[in-house]
């Protein structure tokens, strides 16, 4: 049900939101103020008139004061006002309203309203037991209960802009939609949201932005847009960076705490692993300063939770860091040459990325022309020849390829033969036009790599390039296995899950689930709120943590309260609102006529 049109005064157009939507500003109109002042005067006249009544007596000696009754005490006389008093009161009230020059909104000139909601976490900052979102919601309710719009749309301004729900026409319909305004985003792209707001309606719409900071200078000339800010500057300590990486058998954690205030702050950073207290650090930070805490965790340490004391913004005081993933690649070394097999075996062990299991291999090192069997088996073919030619460079390296990261080939001797079959494969490293290392993807999506390698004619195994190359190879293969590359993510970052093209179930922190019946090789998971998530695909289960780490949102020193912009000019208001002064004047005249009729009837009955 649509709300009825509202009444506004000529001097107070609806573009400027009044203190209360149903309050008419009488104090700004002298004539209206005079009419209001006459109301208590009228009441006083009738009160005095009833208090001192005429008492006709035949002679003065009969005039006596009223005596108290000995049996019942004094009597209380009720105030009895004649109907003409209420009629005169109504006439004065109608004249007072008419003096404000009221206008009625025309139905054909109402505009849609698009409300842009800042969905970033800073909108949950508390001040006086209420957060910024609650204050903005209360102001929005006051507006929608006090004014009519053609329809109302909502746009969430988070990391991306998106529409929230369908069109509504009143606060009653709009309130349930605001349950989707969760304020969990790491940033608010208000510019994109405002652009989307302008595209949602075919008619010229009024735009209202609800946020916690002042309007930027570039939007000062924006037409038909109001910017309402409800922020309150407050000191805040926040965890702005948190990582946990694998360092051999141990994990290395880094936490960075920032002091967003104008004074020296001290706080205790508590780190717990399961039920055990891992570290309890007392931090002292200068205004605007940051401090890092680094610690090494022993093997098999469970999830690490870091917590700061509660302050204005709770969302940036806690993070959870899960153990870093340690993917090991199953490798089968199918080489007949003992020297060559031993060289690869020792090099692979030095990387720390080889699995102790070789069954169902993910990488096969071989010398055969045929590719390895198995749907997931990559192949590294070793091409050796005693008649190979040694090259000292210059070597042409594809620096963007995963196999060449960290390689330094200057001064290296590398032997190779001219193989016309290798020339058709994408080269990774070449000596002139002679391919030394190639890589191609076969029809099953597996990588087939060919390495020209004759140990007696190359210095590659005697340099750091050898373990680096093997580490790159196993790391690349591990990254391409199903699952996640990391276990800890920032809120708002891309979370890419490599699947087996089968169904995937995502379990969110609130235990709700989302199912993907059929997936591509890469699936982008949406994690809109911080917490622990679980991705289940095939026989694999990946647990990952999403933490709020956004320095700009944690800085509350520049948040403020204020209102900027107008929806309409006075000229637009004149055309969109019809004057209804004549209605109140006509009603007042009708009241005066009734007043005269009542007085005339009273005089005839009194015989005057």
C-alpha cells in the first residue's frame, strides 16, 4: 500500500529534510506564529469567563460569598466550554496553517528514489551504543514515512555495486530489504554505485547516499543527489595485515597492528592456537604508527587466532590464520640411466615438495617418446645425446613462464641437439634457434615438458639453477592440482578453487551451504563475510579462512556527520507542488459562517 502524499510549506521544500516530516515550521512565519499565539489567548478568555459568572440578585444584601457545605465540603465545578469555543479554535488553527503557504505534491511529478547504501565494514563502528548503520536506517525510516516517492530502489556499494531487491513504495516494504545491508565489505565503491543508481530507472530519479564520510569535492555539482553522512570520528586499533606461510616444517606468521588515533595507545595482542596461549604481546603505538609481530610456529600447530581488545570497530580486532597448505607432488622417476636417475632423485628431495608416495603419479620423468599414462600425469621427457653441441649463450628465456622463475643462466654451459620435432613446441629456453626446454599442453590438459639434458656436457647440475628448476617444476605441478593454493584470504580477494569439473559444495561460517552442480576447471568462490569456510569437491575438503584486513576502512579519524546536496531547486518545487492555501482559507470561511449562525441563534433565544 502506497503512503499518501505529504503536506509541505512553500518556504520549506522537501529537498531540505525537516527535523520531523510532519512538523510545519511555524516559527519562520510571523502570521502563523500570531495565529498560534491566539490559541492560548482564546482559552484564557473562556476560562476567565466561566470562572467569574454573572449572578443576578434582587438586592445587594443578598450577595454573599459561597458557603461551604457542612456535610460534603467544597464542591468542584467542572469547566464547561460551549461548542463555539472549539469552532473558534479550529478557525485559528486553519488560519495558522494557511499562513505557512502549504503545497501538495502532485502525483504526476513524483520522482523515484534510489538509495545508495555504503556496505563497508566501517558503517558498523559504534558510538553511544548505536552503530553508523543504525543511525542511517533511522534517518531513512523518517524520510520514507514522511514523504512519497514514485518508487524506491536500493543499491549496495561494496567492492562492487549491485542492486538490492526490487522496487518498493513505502517504509513497510523497504524495511525487510535492509536485512541484506550487512556492511561486511572491505571497501565501498560509491562512484560505481551512484552510476548504477542513475541507470536503474528510466525516469529522472532522486539519489540518496547513506555513508559515514563527507561528500567528495568532485560530486559537489551532482544534480538531484543528497549525501547523508552519519559517521563519528573515533580512535581505533586494527589488525591490518596477517599472513601465515610455510617455512620448511614450521609456519611463519606475521601480524601488523595499526593505531588510527591522535594519541599514544597501548593494547595487548593475544595469540592462541587451539586451547593454548601461543603469545601475549603488549603493544605500544604512537599516533598513526604500525607495529609488526612475527613468530614461528612449530609443526602441526592448529589454527592461530589473534585478538585485540574491543573498541569502536569490532570487525578488525580478530583474525584466524589456518596452517599453510603443504602440497606434495607424487613423482615417478622412470629413468634407466643410474647416474641420471640419481641426479634427479637427489635434486627432487632437496626441494622439499616431493611426496613420499609415488603411486598414481602426478609427474613422470622419463625418456620415452610416448606421453605418460594417467589422466592427471604430467610428463618431463629427458632428451640426452652424446653428440650434442655445447652452448654458452646467449640464452633466450621466457621470463613469464613458471619454470624460469629465479634462473640465472649467464656463464652456463648447456648441450643440445637440433631436433626438428622440438621446434614445433612452444619454447621456454633456447640457445639461438635451438630449443633447450619446451612445454606444451596436450588434449587432456596435461603439461608435456621436454628438457635437453646431457649431464656430461652441461654445468647445469653444478649450479643453483638445478634445484631452482626442479622446485619451479614441482611447485607449478602442485598449484595445478585440485584445491586451493592458500588457506588464508583477505575479505574481498579472489578465491579460486581448482576442481575436477565435478560438483562442489561451499559451507559458509553460518553453516549455510551453496551447491554447484557442474563446474569448470576454475571456480571463483564468493566469500562475502569473514569467517571459516569449507569447500567440498570430490574426495577433497578444503578449509579456508577469510579475514577483514582493510586499512582504509579501519581508519575512523576522518568519518563525520553531515548532509550535502539538494534534490530540487525552488523553481522545480514550484512546478511539482500545487498550492493548497485556498483549501484552508475556504475551511476557515466556512467555520466563520457557522460561528455567525450559532451566535445569531443564541441571540434569538436570549431575546436580544
